[in-house]
C-alpha cells in the first residue's frame, strides 16, 4: 500500500468519466499522487465511481467493489471509497451488504471526500469546479454541458439517479473550452443526458445552437461532436449551425428507442412514428452528409410481432450510419416496472435484438464500402506497432469505426487526409495522402 496515493476507478459512461477527471484534479491540487483506472490498485485510498444505469453495469460495479474488499482484507489497499450513480440509487442497501467500504458518497456529494482529506503540501491551489485532469488522449475531451433529465421515459432510471435537468451557464462552458484548448485539446465531444433541453432551465429557451456556435468561434477548436439528443422538442436551429460551421462535425447521436406507436406510447417518449420520421428527414435535408447514430430497444412491453416488424423495417429503410441496440431489462422504481408486465421472454428479446443488429451490420458494411475511393480527414488517436488508428468526423471515440493506416511518422493528435482503400463493417483502411 502506497501512502498519499489514491487510485480512481471510473465505471460507466463518459459523463461519469468527467466527474472522475474533476476529482483527480482536485486531489492532485491537494498534493496527492493519483492514478486513474489502475490494473493493480495499491493506494491509501481507492475510489470507485460507479454506474447504476442498467443491470450489467450495476453488476460490474458491485463486482469491482467486492474485489477491492478482498484486497483490503489482504492489506494491499487502504480505504475504499464509493461514489457515483449506483451508490446514489442504492446507498442504504449497499452499506448493509458491503460493510468493507469505508465511505459512501452519491453522484453529487463526492466533493466532501476532497474536503475531509488533509492537505499534503503547504500551498494548495484551488482549481475551478470544472477544471480536470484528462484521462482521454490529450487531443480529445468530453465536455459535459448539463446534468439530469426531465423526460421520465418509462424504462429509464436516469431521472431517479440524476434528478432534474440542470444546464451549465454558457460562459462557464466557454471558459472550460478555452482552458482545454490551451492544454492541447482539439476535439470536443459534447455530452449530456438530454442535449435537446440545454438552456431551457437557465434561459427559458433552447440554447444549444448558441452554445455550439460560440464554441466553434474559439481558435483551436477543430471538431465539435454532439451526443445524446432527445427526439421530442428537438432544437432544430442546431442543424443550421452544424451545416454552416466546418468545425461542427456532421454527426449527431440521438436515441430513438423504437418506431411503433404503441411501444413509443408505453415508453412515454413524447413523440410518435410520424414525428420521428419527419425529424430524421429534416436532419438529413438540412445537413447533407450527416451521420446519425441511434440506440434502439427490443422487447419493451407492448412490442408484439407487428410492432417488432415495424422496428425491423425502420432499421432497413432508415439505414442508420451508426446504431446500437439492447434488450429491455426492467429497472427498479421506473414507470415501466410499476405499470407494465415484463412478459416478453428473454430469448425472444434477444432473438429480435440479434436480428436487427445483423441487418445493421450489413448496412454498416455497405455504407463503409461507399467511402472507398474517398479522401477523409482523420484524427490520429494512437499508434500500435506499425499501424496508426484514427477517426473521421463521423466517428465518436470508443463506439464508432476506426480508420487504420500505416503509422510511418504519424503522431497522436495529428490530422491527416486518408484515401480509403478498403472497408469492413466497423473499420476503414486507407493510405495517408499528405
């Protein structure tokens, strides 16, 4: 065990990662040696930032805590500190079930952990609340612009965990952007639980377009990419900004979940199939060449064969550039868990999931093959052996396809033009042309 050393284990989504990065910055300012996501924790403190969104993520978080409890018994680590979404949601139950944990925090009170630790140097800097130590590649960062959600979809526990939607002020976000540019960040992946509602609580209006337009004015901001928009009450003026600004990627992540009206009503999505299709057409008409990423769900209550066939046809006809999907799993305390019977067998849910993902894989291959012969601007992320791996503006980190080229003298963070020479469903191969 290393004195004055703190290990941070960050689990779940990119929004959690931003919180972990802020925690690292604050701890380092107090004089602590901090490691992020260590393979072998050895600290005086080990902090686990948990995920509580879906069952698999909850199980992974609990398993990690139990593994640390065993390490603590062996004297390999010191205090275990748990924070984040899982403890926010199940604090009392977890305290009784895992007594080896020394301190519990939720999603929003983890700053108390920083305050209770003694300073390890004489003069302690006081970073701004938004300052953080990046754990992503130094040229790329997630930028969280709001927290929480007011939508209350019947399958989703996010509002239970995060509370009401709360936007950050535009000026504060712009200050953070400038600070990150000064550190070498070129790519900004803008994230929120509900991007569409940004600004409505602070300014009484949609303010996403204004924010992104002003971010795009900052010298050094090369790419801005938008994640997790909501289809109902979508801020259409963001499309004008996306079409007009070269450094706003022609990419949007918008979770649609389903297309059949009976299922959308049961999900409480506040939009119907006609409105969904109209929105997709609007996005594509206003932003030629835009790549749309979406998430769909199979097996939600009310999804009979007819509704699933409608979903399957929707996947075929819309030809999404990027698509993820999952089978419905009932979440505690949600409207769906309280009001609907989860009566579709798991094997049926999985069969439907496999079917639409197989369709999507073929579509992804066809769309990637259509890029063969084109020249794409690529941001290099990493070098492995004699290969360099990067992404186009249409590809978000970790979830979307990569472009593979010969490494040569390329460096991470470098933009290059790549002639695409071959394609797989989730990879492009090419040659650097400059």
